[in-house]
C-alpha cells in the first residue's frame, strides 16, 4: 500500500513537470522546457526509491513528508506581513512638455527649444546626450532593419491620420442610458474589439497633464471637461517583445499603439453617437496620463519600471483612454500591494536594463508620493542609439508571462503569500534565467 502511495506521488510529481515542460515548449522557452523536463525525470526518483524501503521506514518518511507538505501549505497561505497601501497621489499634475517625446519634438523648433531650456536648465545637459545620437527610427541606428522600420512607420502613419478624429462631435440629442448597462456594454465591446481588459474611473485633476507638449497645441493648458475615464489595454506580442531591443519590438509597439488607439476611437465615437462628449487619448495626442487612469480604473498597479502592471499580463500591454461625460459606473479599485512587495525583491527589470535607467533601490519621495521613477533620459538615450523601443524591462518581468493556467497559478500564489512571492522569484530565475537573452525572431 505504502509503495503504491509513493508511486502515485512520483507520478504526480513527474506529471506536474511534464505539464510545465509542455507549456514552456509552447511558449518557446527553451531553458524552462529543458529544466522542467529534467525535473520530470529526476524528481520522482526519491519517491520511487522510498517505495522500496522497508515498510516501517517508508511509513515514517511518508508521515514526515505529509507533515512537511501541510506545514508548507499553511506557511504559503499565511500573508506574514500586512502590506500597507501607500498614498498614491499628492494631486501633482505632470507637464507633458517634460516627457521625452515632447523634448524630441521641440528639437524641430529653435524658439520652443530656447524657451524650454531657459525654463528647465537642468534638462539641457541630459538632453544633449541623446540629441547627438542617431535617433529613433533612424536608418543609421544600430538596430535598423529596412522592412521592420518601414512597417512600424506605416503603423505610425495610420495613427497620425487618426489624431484629428479623437474628439467627435456629440449628436444633439442625448440618449438616456442605464449607467450600469452602458458601462457593461462599453467594456464588453472593448474586449470584442481586441482589448484584454477595460475599466472605468472617476477622473481627478492629477489624471490630466497640466500642459500639452505635442503638436500644434504645445504649451496649452489642459482643461478638464470630462468626468469619467475608460482605460483599455491591449496585449503586446510576447515574442516580438522578447526579441528586443531590436526592430520587431518597434514594429509591435507601433502596432499596439494603433490597435489600442483605434479601439479608443471607436468607443469615443460610440459615446458621441449616444449624445455625449468624449475624447480618445491615443499615441501622440494625449491629455491624460494613461497609466494613472488605468490604475485607478482597477486595471493594475504601477511597478518599479513605472509602467502599469496588469493582472493577467503584467506590463506587457499598451494602454489607451477615452474620457467622456457619459455617466458610467466607476470600478471599485482593489489596491494590490503585493505587486509592490514583489517589485521590492525582484529588480529583474533593473538588472537587465541596457540603459541602466531603472532604480535598484527603494522608492523615493517624488512630488509628494513615494514611488520608483525611471531615468527617462537614460532610457530614451538608449532608444536613440538602437533606433527602436527596447522593451527588455517588460519582456523579462515575471508578471509578463502569458495568461494561462500555469502562470495564473503562480500569480494567485504571489497575491496570497509573502513566502510564495520569494519562492516564485527564485523559480522564475531558475526556469527563465535571471538575465534572459533576447530571442532571435524570424519576421
Ligand atoms: S521585473 Fe520585477 S521589479 Fe521589475 S516591474 Fe517586474 S516584478 Fe517589478
Ligand atoms: S525600455 Fe529598455 S532602456 Fe528603457 S527602461 Fe526598459 S529596459 Fe531600460
């Protein structure tokens, strides 16, 4: 009987790692496939060996094993540490003119450049460092690939053609809607259109930039007209991202800016057709800080790399936002402090970042709140060398694994237990490597 129990345990153990190997193979993760196959072969050996021990010794070991399993299960279920939710906003509004894409745009205007650096002299030396490099999407950059760069440019061209349609005129007669029905309809339709998630929040001033930093409206104050923000996320292809920093990452980035932007436009036009004022916030034409709206709409938390860490795909998403005066039901955001606790110990993104732009130390007080802040100049400077987005940080993040049973089991454990978070990080390093290398992608 004891022998049978040992054989069952051996089979269960082996089956788990065979499953892990199959999933890893389908995810094109060679290291994880190899290591889980090795464990599928070796991990049942102690159980099989124990099955051949004298019955009494076998029983004693079985009781010890069961006791250890129960203790481990209990330990993994205990949160250990009550995680405090820190203050997330001091009300500070970001000025879009300080973002890197705005600082890139003003290089085309001597007048704006002069004014900007007169008002922000601390940025001058930092910006000179990336301004002397080849530049984003440059044919002389180190990662230039003619087809991929042309494909990315094609996506950006289409986005540019959409930028003038972000504020559709609302129909004169408002259709009276049940708030809950309208919210459910919008979220479901967003998902039907390709979003992986959608959420709603009541907008606060800090969701909006203080001033515009792009295009003809450069320097304009941002007025707050809308009460509700709908945030949507779309998935970025895992393989195209894992190839980065390389041309496919740029292609994927542009593609998902376009996909998220086009969904946002359709939703904004829907609101207008129902008689409500609405605006889509898409690449190159934002009035809101998308990650903050998405966070407050319950789509995730802001992690070490300063990006939205979503529930099912971590940072491997692009975000777009629609703001509107259509009455909607705001999501009840549940703070998830476990993400920040995991970021505290993980630091994987910071260790692989080729621009050394992600902090490895603790959060710091910035504009009245404690958070991590990446060095955006160093990040952008690296992009200007390669000519592409980099995306290494998103790609290696343990939260970025695909949304499937295996990884969702780990995500569940991470949410539940302090101890499991430590073990999950160790497992992630073991199966995927502490510093995974970019993959070679045929495209
Ligand atoms: S890689 Fe690690 S530290 Fe960086 S954002 Fe992801 S979980 Fe946080
Ligand atoms: S995109 Fe690349 S350079 Fe920028 S923070 Fe992420 S890893 Fe670093």
